[in-house]
């Protein structure tokens, strides 16, 4: 990515912390053996690849990934897929598990994760810190947000996104003045405040923050000393700073980059499935094929996929994404297929997401189902057509999506 000298200097003086320690309870059983950021997405990627790609494309080169729960898969992915920076130039992407430097507990929240790693800030001494979540799907140039932060002479900048008001309760919602300065911030309000002049829209927190380093250090230390805290940036740090009138806190509205921006929290089975299926639409909300803003992931050698077609009838493979190394002998309709999957002759899959190295036998009928990796499904199996029958073996979400866990041999 091309950038001017001023922005390049700002990025060199910015340390990036990616919060990737969430348990992902609402994504269970996809998070049974992996953290939420390491859940596969769009066939060839993992969720965290979108945040990391945004960092690299933005020109950020000093990146710590704060991992925690079930982090082996994530750590391996970062090590094997993201060892692309030059250590001799001071560049790095490095995972940091809880160090227990201040106490023996795990990270108890986003603010606590920063507090337990204050020593990193003392070592690096960056002018500012970019804090990101590792579990959202979007494309964003963080350099433009950092420019905004500096121009506003801000202490804290929060990236915001216009969202339907009726769907905004799960997020932090902010109110701003005409200069984009944040006047109020409410975490997960029952009645989200609307945007002035837009009664059906709210301004929600994207989980992207820029802090001046002294402001961040003081805030997390004060929070750690508080007797009444959830150790959370949105619930505790931001409201406390807003009360301090001397702190300049601004909202960077994502529409400044794109009049029709795309950002999705894929923290539940329903939101994950909906975001995945949206990729198959004629005008997908996020471009996975852009040369100007490439999304990258772990690259390993696999043969091309093979489609054994017994009859050339229309719709054999329709509106689907198929990764490398697959052997497809059946029909796919609106499916996302990860590497090294086999689909047997006569099988019909519709509205399915299939993870790596799963084997689906002959003459199966499967719809509206997420199948985790290393699953074996025998011939003539029917899944996704009878929720009550599916619940005897699998999880069925509130949105009637059947989810088959990793390593399962279906009977």
C-alpha cells in the first residue's frame, strides 16, 4: 500500500495490540477446541486473517496478538502463516499469552489484557497504541483512522459504524457532537440512542481504538485498582474517561473511508452463518479478490480441486466457493467448502459450510449445516431437513442451523 511520509512516520510510532483471547461461547461447538479468532471463514481463511490483513495493508508492522483460551491452533496459524515480516528491521507479528506478571489470573477482560501487558508498552515506548478485536470481518485502512486521531489532537479515538437501531443493543453505542467528539457511551443499552436526524440508526463501537500511550497506561492501571470493574474497555475505561472532561475522545466514523462500509461481528452461529452466505451473493459485501487490498492466510501446497461430473446438468456447482485439494462428485448449491474435502457421488449439499478434510459419502442430502473439520459422514445420510432428528446427534441453533462438531463420525 502506498502512503505519504507523514503517515508512514505515524504508523512506525504506533504499536498494535490484537485482542484474540475470547472463548467464543456463542460459536460453540466451533470453538470447542479453538479460540474464536481461529475459526475458519470463507473456505481458506480464519477470522483473524481479516484483522491481520488490514494491519499489513495499512502499513502496520509492530503487532502483538494477545491470545488466551485454546490458543494452540491460533498460535500455530500465526507462526506458520504470518511469519512474513522482517525482524532485522524491527518488524514482527507475535502472539503473547497471559504472562502472570502482575497476578496469577487469566485475562479477565479487554482492559485487563492490556494491563497485564503494560510492560510491552514500557519496552516499546510507542506514541500511540491501536487496539483491535481479532473476531470481526471487515476491510479498513487503520492509517486513515490514525491520521484522524492525530489531526483531532485526540487522547482516544473509537471507530464507529452506523447500525440499525433495533439491532444495536449487543454493542457499545455512542453519542457525538458536530465535531465527532463523543459525549456519551453506553455499553449494550436496552434502548440504543439514535443518531441525530436518523431515528432508526445508532452509532456502534467497532472495537477499534487508538489511544495515546500515556492515556491508555493510566486508564488500565486505574481500572485494575477499581473495586467495581468488569475489566472492559467499553464498559469501564471509555465511560470513565468521558467523565474526565480534560480527556479528548472522538469517534472516527467508518463511512469516512467507504460510504457503504461492511463490518460484521461473527460471534454467534447465526451471525457467522449469515456473514458466510453473504459472500456467495452476486455483489458480495467484502471483496476477497482485490489486488489493491489482498486478504491473506496460511499458504500451504495443495493440488487443485477436482470436479468429477457424471452428467453435465445445470446447477451441479452453483453459487459456491471451493478451496484447493477437494474432490467433488456431488452437487453444491450455495456452499463454502474448505481445503481437502470430499463429497461423494449423488450427494446434494445446499447452504452448507464444510471445514477441512471432512468426508461426505454417496447419496447424502445435507442443507443449512456447518460441518467442522475431520468429520466423516456415511452414505445415504440426511441432515438439516428435520431439526428434531438432528438434535439427537448435533447442535441446532436458534436460527435452525445444524452444527456438526470436529472429528465426529456421524452414524
